[in-house]
């Protein structure tokens, strides 16, 4: 049985106190959703510690949205995976399309970040996905394959067992456009096949999340697909009620 996961990527939203209120709202409503669904929130670095406090006593896990490629030292402005782990984070989102697009993250950088994440006992939520041009040129399969081969194929089996994948078509992120449930299933199944080519049956256990304008109104249809194991949620994760309602989509 694969894990069912609803993860919230808050991106650069909420002030610390707003983040705390949001987290408290999620804790307050959590009981309405089956405990077979795991919830994860990924606030900005500045309020992870405060959010952690607000989540105490609940089963809601938390993570960061990024980490440094180096372990420590003279890297002004960076946040090390060890620092994130020390706050109690379990997860780190890596390779989000916004990081790839706006901050020039390449597979080379992501390999180093992966190493840091695993060295500190964290689980990466590794994002893959094509942009609109690539989708229209029908290159989406090749794009996600390369993003997996160049990074995930470098993992050991032990590391691979602790990996979450998020498929996020760039054209669906924050645009209100979602992939259809069929499009999501098609590429999720393909991603699992690519993972199986390297890791065999272990790929059956990998949680593959869908991301891109996922909301209460479309979650159930998308999550009903066999190879969709949950969602990585941006905009709709900023309202506790919506975030929780997405969890009811299973
Ligand atoms: P969205 O973002 O739900 O606002 O489209 C998803 C993401 O980028 O993780």
C-alpha cells in the first residue's frame, strides 16, 4: 500500500503569525479527514520553528521548500539541510519548477542537494514536470525522464525507498489550469515505469503526487487514478479548509 499524501507548498506566502494561524487551522480540522491520509506543510524557512510549535501533538508533518547544496560554511543567505532537520522537518521539496526556472537549478545542483537531504535523514519531495512548450511539442515524457535519470537514478536503493516524487506540469501551476485526471494518470504511470527500470519493484511503493492548480473541486477525480498518490498543493494550501478538503478527495 502506497502512502497517501497531501503536501502544502506555501511558497513565499504568509507572515510568520499568519503561518501559525494557518497551521492551527489545519490541526483543528484534521480530525475530519481519514488518518490514512498524511498531511505535510512546507512553510517559508522563517517560520518553520513557529509552525512546528503550532503542529505539536498533531500528526501533521512539516518540511522546507529548498535547502543548500553544501553542508555548511561561507554560503551567505543559504540554509543547510542540517539546520532544517534540527527543527524537526521530515521533508524538503527539491527541484520545484520555480527553483529550476528562476534560480537556475540544474540536475547538477539537485544532485548535491539530494546528498545533503539524505545525509541529514530527510526525505526529498522531488519535483518534475514539463512546461507548456514542451507539452505542446509532445516532449513531456522525455523531459520528466531526463529529470529522473539525471537525479533519481543516482540514488542508492536505500535512498530511493525514502523518496516522494511530485509531477507538476509547469503550465498548470498557479494558472487555474489542471491536467485532466487522464493526463495525470498517463504520465504518473510513465514516471513509475521509468523508476522501475532502475529500481524494479521498489517503484511500486513510491508515492507520486500531482501538483498544479489542485483544489477541493478536482482532487477526488485526480486522486482516484491508480498511479496518483496525492497532491503537492500551492494556492489551495493557504486556506486550512481547502487544504483539508483536498485530503477528503481520497
Ligand atoms: P498551485 O501550485 O497549486 O498553486 O498550482 C502547486 C505547486 O507549485 O507546488
